[in-house]
């Protein structure tokens, strides 16, 4: 089984790339979805987060995401503490998902994680695929998808690594600034490259 990281900034179009790759037989594990599953009310992780950050649950017992964000994103030490708590649990649950896909016959698995490098998950991947797009395209996608203002979309992009970050670190790059046909052609080329790499 080969594990390929899939990453990129908000609005770059990772979901479109993932959809095309899964249509070609790749398994797919979404790190964000794994995290959400771990944060179900009553979970062990929620109890740990609530103790660590002084009450970050709603009255119904769900994670109060704005309160947690306020506790960690203005304090690097607290953010590091959050990552120390969360990342090992995400990775363990992700490994279980990889194993289930492998047992289901998948020989190539995508690990879709926006913060793949920041969390250190890239070290466990055979290679990383980065999806990039021009800033204006990303802005338009974020505004349309999430209903954000231009300023809010710009702030989200500015809070994330720039395109050079992904180009320097990813073995493969998908340029997703055009239409879906252009992306499809790159996906086909990527699959040919993976075939060649896996046989050498």
C-alpha cells in the first residue's frame, strides 16, 4: 500500500483533485473528518480538551470551537499544547482508516490534510501531492463556497502558507487555476508518474 499526502491552501481545489483520484481507485482519508469524529460529544478527546483548556464545551457537551480557537490561536504555547493532544490521536485513527482501506483492496491511499506538513504527518507518506491555484481564483472559490466577504477570504488565505511553501515541499504539484478538464489532464499525468515511480 502506498500512502500519498494531499495538501494545499483553502480554495486551491483539493476536493476536486481528491474526487478525480478516488474515481481512479484511490482510497481517501480526510484528516479533518477524522478530527470531527474524534470530537463527538462524550468522547475521550473532548474530555481531555475540556480539562486542558478550561471549559471548551457547550452546555450540550459539544466542542465549542470558537472558545477553543480563542484559547489557542493567540498563544503559541497553547497552540502547541493543542497539537500535542490532538495530532497523535488523529494519526492513530487515520492509521486505522488506512488499514481498513487496505483490507478493502486499496493499494493507493490519499491522506487529505490541510496541515499535513505542520502536523508532521508528511513523514509517514510515500510522497506528497500539493494542489495550488492563483490567489484570485482561491478568493473567488472561498467567497462562493463559504459565503465570506472579500476581506474575510483574504484573511483566511493570508493566515495560511503561501504557494511557495507547497512547491518547495511537495513532490507533485497540481495547478488548479483553470477548468476541470485541465485538472483532469494533470491527474492523468500524475497517475502515470506514480505508476513509473512505483515500478522503479
